C-alpha cells in the first residue's frame, strides 16, 4: 500500500465518469462531489499483497499524522497513480470501507473509487504537511502466541546449554577464576557479551576510575557519543565500505542505522559542533565507547574475544607542530598505566608508510620520525614493520607480556590524515588561514574486557587492594564474640571497604579456606582474646603471619595501600 498524506487548507473533488465497469454502487460514506476544509487528505493506492495487517498500519499512520497536525477531518482519496501494482478493485473497495469504519472517531469523507476525478487542493506547506508512506507486510506476520509451559521450559533449557566446559581450560583461566569469585558469566543468549556480576563490575569500575583520573591530569576531556548512528555517517567515515561485514545494523522509520563498531565518527561530529582555532588545539577527547563487532561465534572466548566491549578510546586533534609532543604524551601515559599493574611492555611495533597512501611526504616524514624518536628517547625496544601502516597514517602497537610469558597487543596509536578530510574538519591557524588538523586515534587498555581477562590470569585473580572486590573477610571463632565481630565488620563497611562477614557455625579453618579461594586480601579473625584486648587478628593474603592490631591502625594501613596501588 502506498500513501501520500497532505495536510490541506481545503480540497474540492468531483467524479467525472466511471473508470471501472465493475463499479456499480457508491458506499454510504462515499461522495461523488464534495469539499472539505482544514483536513488531512490521504491519497491511497491499495496493492496486491495488502491485507488486514497493512490496513492496520495505514490506520495507525493516519491517526498519528492527524494527531500531529491536529485535525479531525480526513479525506480518503483513492489514487491509483501511486502504484504500478494495484490490488483487485473489489478488495480495494472493501479495504477503503473498512478503513472508514476504523476511523470512526474522525469526520471521514471517502472520494469514490473507480472514477475519473478532478480535484483542487491547497497544501499548508509546513514540514509535516506532505508525507509519503509505503506499508508492506513481511512474510511472517503470524501473531506470536504465548508459549506453553513446556515450550518455555525447553527454550530456557536450550539457553542454559552454553555452560562452560572446564575440562579443556587451565585452572588459572579467567573464566574459571571469574566463576569461583563470582565476577562475570556468559550466556548463549548474548554471544560474546559479558554479564557483569557485582564483583566483576566493581573491578571494571575501578579500572575506569583510575583511567579517568590519569586522563584528567593529562589534559583530556571525556565525551560520550550515541550507540546507534545513521548509515550515512558510516559511509562518510568509510567504515560502511570496508567494515560493513563486521557491523550490526538496524532500521528505524525507513532509515538504516549501524550499532557503532568504533567511536571515531561520533568524535568527529563533536569536533565539528563549533569552529576551532589553533588555540583550541591540541584537543584531546577521550571516550569509553561501548562498541559491537561481529565475530564468528567459534572464535569467541571469555573476555579475551568478545563482540561487545568497552574501548578506552581517544581522539587527539592536533597540528603538525604539536604532533610529536602529543605522541610523546600518549607513550608516557601508556607506560605509566601498565606500570601501575606491574605489567611490562615487551616491545613496540612501528608500522610505516605503505606504497598506496594519502597525505604529503612532509607529514609522513614528520609522523614516522616523531614516533621513532620518542621510542629511542624512552629507550623502548621496537620493531619496524616497513610498509605495514594504514594508507592514512603510520601506527604503533604496544605488546605486553603477562606472567605466563604470553604477549598481547593492547595499546595502539594510529595517526590519521584521512578522517579530517572526510569530515572536512578545520581550524584557523595564527594567520587566519583555514587548515585541517591531524588526528591521533589511540587506546591504552585497548578493550577493558580483554585487558581484565589478561590481567586476571596474570595475577591469578589476586587483585591488589585498590581493585579488589574481596578486600576483607571478617570471621568469628565462636558465637560468644559475634556482637563484637559484627561491630568490627560494620566499622570497616562504613569506612568504605569491600568487606564480608562470616559468622557461620563452621570451623575457622573452613572459613579461612573459603576466603582464600575468594582471594580476599585480608582475613580478620575475631576470638575471645581479640575481644578482651579490643583488637583484631589479621592475616594478609600472601602471608602466613598473623598480627594482632588496633582496628584504626588497620584502617589507615588499608587506606595507604589503596592510595599507593601497591601491596604493602
Ligand atoms: Zn578513532
């Protein structure tokens, strides 16, 4: 069904003569000649595949448009010229009559079907006064019925099948640690996407908190851009032609959209919202972007290979003059971030100009030597991959090494001379000339999910206190000191620590073993002696030594350990 909605000051129409022989009567609400004022004229062509479903869509659309333009007068105007696939006249007449019935709350006039007509109208000319529509029904318009209990139970069973097969993975795999510590889980209903449990999310949030602080002091401003963006934007950025296979798409009001696989286009639009001068540069916009990229389900694995992930992205808009300094700054932040986690940067790979490229030789020289010089000055071991750079700029990748001697690529810095061109980004230089900025795309964690997977295995789930979701476990020796122990627990909780209280009727040995599996940083034992002395007995995760100390002393020690981000 095709329609054209016209919001008119008036319409006058008159039937001239029959166009179809089969038309023999005029329906009660049809007029051979009429005039309507301040009305919504719905020109409509009923097509072959039209059914009750399409009629329903038509009615919904008319109601919505009438409400938007605030009119109660509807003129249903059969208009065959909208389609080359017209439906049978008999059915079309039935549908128009049915439409009139369904619109009974309005003043509906129906122009005659199957007649040559003359008409005169005046369209109001506001943005909603002319709307064309096409209503189709997909093959599968079967109305979904509620499942029976059995069917529902079967579906649930199917979704639960994705249980982790632990027989093939090592004890220190982050999926096993994650399960023991109740950090995260995965389910086949969302392939490659993480279900963050409270404790896992706690760690992720702490990683983000630290990242934000690091970026704040390094002159970044954090932004956030939408998840779903018009296909046109991806065509401009070039992702649509190169990366379409990897993108999830959706549609809305007959427009195509993609769920972002990268944050760049959003960042470009933010840059463009106001004119920029050399004084605004370098502009460092960082974004924790949730991105989705299609991966074959067979290659998905825990946090290491996912479909949905959080990129700790940033786009730095700078000039040729500030380029080197910006690269230096990114390398320094990267080194600082990894040293906080006691992770060594194993080596760096520098990919240089390929044969096919854009941009002037001057900028390529500048960019490559800047990258190289900084690496030399910082005495960082690097490998040059000659000719492996992207056509729009050279890139450096950081490779880290974990405790299991595996190397991983996390951080990258990608120089880009293409995107500023594609998005027509500009700034005004000192002389008032308009110039294109250079962009540096960069990530440090890379994907927070993947980083956390690697890191969890690197430390075997023994998170340092500042990240730990299991900081302190307060255990009672017996029931007589329960009150005293619960006061200790409450004080630690009120001081903001991740603390749990175990007053179960179990041996202290069992309680301690459970807490160790959960990798608690500190075990606090309370017995008769501690109560009498008004103290607590503590044992650090990596120590066999038990010390009896004052609660306040313990709290200040914990605070110190958290702010230093190192185990004390
Ligand atoms: Zn980017």
